[in-house]
């Protein structure tokens, strides 16, 4: 690989916006169409490569009336926003292992406006994930696999998982920092392992960061400099808990002229300042505490929903005792 | 230098809290004593090495009644908070070149509770700064020099400045990211240059980051891994504009057992949640815009004080035209 400099345009890098998908975890996927349309147009005008609109949740598991459309991302819902998507922006959905009725709910590619299926899996669900990857590939989609919660996966198991993914039909394997605990050192180390496995069979590696330690953006850059070429980000950093790598920071950094900052700023101005008053995300002390102790941020999310939310020391003591 | 790992306790690293000093730039240095005392006790109990209480502003330049005590940091003001400071925490003040009547206002060390004088200078003020460094050293203080706005200083001039500082009486030379524009690549490069000059005459190098690009914490770690041993941070990241590297993140990362997270969390809970409703700091879109265009964040601070504060695209267009 050639030396990468700050002025390199990185034409090998592709950016995936997952604002509505990850942000949907805060508000049960209940977005006004106007907001989803705003994000779609910002992505198109900003030169973003992929937009992930939501999950393919199994309606036998998740009650249709308890969630917004983007928990299910039905074809009709997506087309209501994008029509036939006559643009260069590709569309993506996330399919969770064991929570997606993939055989039924993922249509043959030619009947769908979706381009990419991202299969998300915990390590113990890998056999199911492999079936889902094959199903999506057979139906004609681009396929990506996201292995979650890797900060509590043992090295040996991770290497086994990567070997399995490298033999799968997925074109991309994504490093996912579910707990928001990864730091630069970890990213460099993980990128090396993922790239070794992925390149052996001609695949790409992606990165999905979180901002629990205010490292969402820096870790994404670290991954890019280490050779990772598929980068996740969200507008204004919106996402569950501490949120994600902000799209506006990422595309203002990447020098590829196809990326335009202005439409993203417009979208923040038009929609996200208001959303920020209705939904909560971003760095908060409880997220530092869970990340510091390598716990899932769900404990922090619960605490922040309780009347004790501002009692940081009590939360710290409680987790330290547990 | 030995290989540094994530589990190294980094006993060579010292942390300087500059919450009240840098935060004072937001509120004209008007803090209640209770807050300053809260920060002082948090630093003592948290094992922080230095606390910077404020500036040594020249009363002939700055009207005494227009600013709070921490613009001037008179001996009486400091002793009101810390008494004779019978603790391991050292105290620091910042003395701006050309804005400090240093001959008069900096007392001989034996008459003062201050331990460290940090001389802040722009590149064109270096001759004055050198006089101030000598004056402080002659009076018996530890001395540090902070060269500001280096993202617009040419390489050749920077090397000349470092050569001058390396021959000065200052024990520490601080890399200061005034514009909040520096990224990991820059930090590694600057650390190499500063360390080369500093080590030649037995000095240490420090780092003072800002959070305009959400890189305050990651840049501080980057500096530490590159060999920088004096690190600035502020509680809850409070500081002018986008704020600074959060102290709670930094000491939760450094493994040295002398640092304690709990007292810092207590201080945030007791004082900073309330302060955050009275004062504004942290990552906001206009800071991304100024950093992206390598401008001083003052343009963003002004914009955020105007009725147009949320019109990000207008601000972006305006700076792009200028």
C-alpha cells in the first residue's frame, strides 16, 4: 500500500451514512418523512456513497405498531422517500441475525430499491449470519457483515470469525465498536487483523465507531489511515447513546472532491438542531463510565432515563460494585 | 524511548488542569468561589499535578471592574481559595506576552503560593516572552512557554522559535492547538520537532488541545504516545469555543494509580452541569467550519453570539467568500 498523506483524495474510500438507522435506536425509528427525505437529499448532494435507511426487523418479533417504519424498512416505505432512487447514492438496510425474517422480508434484488444488505451479528450467531449473507448474495445484493461487541471477544475467536467471514459471500467485513471503548491502539491492531483476513479473499474492511470517549471521529480516521476503506458516519453524530462519527467532520476531512460539506450543514440547520431538542445523544459522563469499565452502554442509557440521571458518582460506584 | 503500551502507568506524564483559566475566557473570569474551590479540591483529590487558576492580566490594560478575579490571579485571590496550599497539587498562572505587567505583578516565588508561570506568546512576541521567562526563573518559579497559533506559523520560523526556547530558562515547551485544526498527523510531526529541540537541552514538551474537530482527547493521547509528557485538560472539557481535552477522559485513560476519576465526576455533578446551563462551550458546527478553513475560532464565537447563530450555511458561505 502506498504511503497515505493528509492531501490524498482517498478515492478508494466510501462513506456510508447510517443516521436514520442508528438514530432510530433512540426514537423507536419514528422519524417524520421530512427528516428522512432531508437526510436522503443531503447524502445525494453531499456525494455520500451509501445511505442506510433502517433495519429489516422481523414483524413476528417486533410489533408493527410499536415502532416507526425504519424498524422494518419495507419497500413501500423506502420508495415513499426515494422513488426509484435515480441517483448515485446507494441504499442500505441492516439485517440483525435472529431478528430478521430474511427469507421473506428481503426481496429479490430486481424487485427492490435497496443495493446493500448489512448483516449484523454477535459472535454466537455467526452460523445464522452466514446463511443470511448467502441468501442476500443469492438474491443479488451487495453484502456486508458487521460483527458486534468485539471488545469482549477473545482474540482466538475473533480470528476464527474473520476466517469464516473471509470465506463467505460478503464483500465487506466491518469493525464495529459497539461499546465505544476502542482507542487508536486497538483500531490499528484490529485493522491489521481484519485486513489480513479480508484481503486474502479480495474483500474490503469497514469501520463503525461510537463516541463514548469522544473518539468516534479520530478512530474513524485511524481506521482509514490503517487501510480501512468503508467508513460509517451519521449527520451531527446522531446515534444511540454517545452517538457516532459525525458525517460533517468526516467528509470535511476526506479530500475527495465528490464530497460536499455544504448540503450536510444545510441538513443539520434544517432538521438536526430541532431533532436535538427532541432526542438525546452525544458524549455524556455515564458513557465515559461504561466505556471505562468495558460495559455495554445500555447501562448508561438506562441510567440517563432514570430520575438519578445526573448522579454520576452513584452510577460510577454502582458499576464498580457490580 | 521504550515502547509505550496501553497498560503503561506513564509515571513520566504530568497533567495540568486549566479549567478555570481557559473557562474564564467564556465568562470574563467571573466564577463563584465555590466553583473554583470545587475544582481545586477535585484536582487535589484526583491526583492532578497542576491547576492553572487564571491569567496575570495587566491592570493598566484590563479594567479591574470589568473582569473577575481570575483575569488577574492576585495572590490574595488565590489564597482565598487554597490558603497556603498544603497539598501536592502545584498551582500555575498564565502570563500573556505584552498583556502582563510581569515585573510588578509576578511576586518573588517565596512570597507566592504559585509554583509555575506559563508564558503564552505569539511568534512575533518572542523577545518579550524570553524576558518574561527569565524574570520568572530569576524569581524562583518553574517556567513553561506556550507558543500560540502554530497552525499558521511557517515551518522555518517554528524551528527558529523552538531553537530560541530550547536555549531559554523555560523547563517546558507546550504545543498549543489554538485554532483546533491539528489532527493526529500534525501532532506526531510537531511532537517530533518540539521533542528534538527540547531534549537537546533537557526540557519537557507539553500539549494543549482544543475540541473544534472533536479531536481534543485523541490529539492529547497522540501527543502522549509521541513522547509529550505535560498534558493540559479541563473538567468537562470546559474552555473557550469548542473547549478542551476533558480531564475526566484523560485521567480515566492514564493508568497511573495516583489519578482518581471519582472526585472529578463529583465535581462535574456538583458544579459543571449547572455551569453548562449558564455558559456555552463544546463542539458546534461553526467551530468545524473555522477549523476546516484554518481560521481562528473567534469568527465562530462571534457568529454564535449573533441572532444568526444557527444559520450554518450562511456562516460557511461567508467565510468561504472572505
